[in-house]
C-alpha cells in the first residue's frame, strides 16, 4: 500500500514537471519574445512596458538580455544594461564579470556599467567609464557621466590620470545636446580631488566654453584650488578678451570661496 502510494505520488510529480516544461517552452517562450519585442521598441511607453515585464518575470529573459549586452547592436546593449540594473544580479554575476573583461569596447563598457550595481567599483570599472567618455559614442559618453555622478559615491571614485583627462575633454564637447554634460564632468572632477582635478581645470580656463564649468568646479574645491587664483583673477578682471559679465562674476565668486572670504 505504502509503495503504491509513493509510486502514485511520483507519477503526479512527473506529470506536473512535464506540464511545467511544456508551459515554459510554449506560452512562456512566446511571452518572452513579446517582452523583448516591446523592449526593442523606439516608443518610450512600449519600451517601458517591456522593461517592467522583463524585470517582473526575472530571470526568464536573462539569456536574451545577456546576448543583447554582448551583441553588436549599441541600442540593444544600452537597453539590456538599463534593465539589468533593475534586477537581482546574483544569478548572472559571473557572466556580467566575464563580459566586463571582453575585448569589445562596447560590451566591456555596458557590462561594467551593470557591475556598478553588482559590487563595489574597482579600477577596471572606472577605467571602463573613462573609455566610455573617450568613445565618441553619445550614448556611452552620457551614460558614463551619469554613472560617475549619480551611481558611484564620491568616496568610491578611484582617481586616475586617464579618468581626469577624459572628464576634461567632456568639458569641451561640441554637441549642443551634450553641452550640459560639461557641468556633470566638472563636478566629478572636483570629486577626484585637487591632485587629479587641478591640472585639467586650470587648462580648461583657457577655453571660453569649458571655463564656465571649470570655474564652478574650482569653487567647489575651495582653498585646495589656490593654484588657479592667477587665472581666475584674469577672468574676473576681464583679461584676455573676457567680456562676459557672467563669467567675470562667476570667477569672482570662485575666488571668494577659494580665499575663504
């Protein structure tokens, strides 16, 4: 009797496993394709719906998202990274780490962007952000700025000459849609501290556009920015053709903060 009961229970469990497998391979498979189709959409509402469904059904579409992250499509890689930072990453942590060491710059950047949400930032992650700033690809440059200012606390930033130089170039980006990123780059430079920020910021004072952002960062550094005083005095006094009242005033305000007055 006992053996028969166990056999009957085993048959029920077996039938349940087969049924579940069929559901996953049919209905769930179609649903995954529908979610990914929404995620692939250029319509913000459709994309948002797809992202929400992927997150709520995690880890169903994990394989597809990782394929997007490693693929050749820039937009898909960016979208995959955007969704992945919203899900529990423990189950795919090993693959994210592997992709962050890829020989492909795009894959390396987006995987490193996800790694920020997986573990404490290390030198490789910061180097990948610098590489994103240098890339010339607007999606990567803007995302690198965002990650550095909003997702990595100042105390977790690991300064390097490469990162400081890349941020300095961001002060002079010419694309009107990216110009505001100069303010973000300047703040991150200030977070790196005077050792790395000062040479870049003083150099930026020679550029009419970049100086606006550089002056603000020098003010944030306060007395540590004393080496910039001569250049700021020239700007505040209208030297070297500076006839912009706003820049003169901003330089004067920065001088007050640096001098502690």
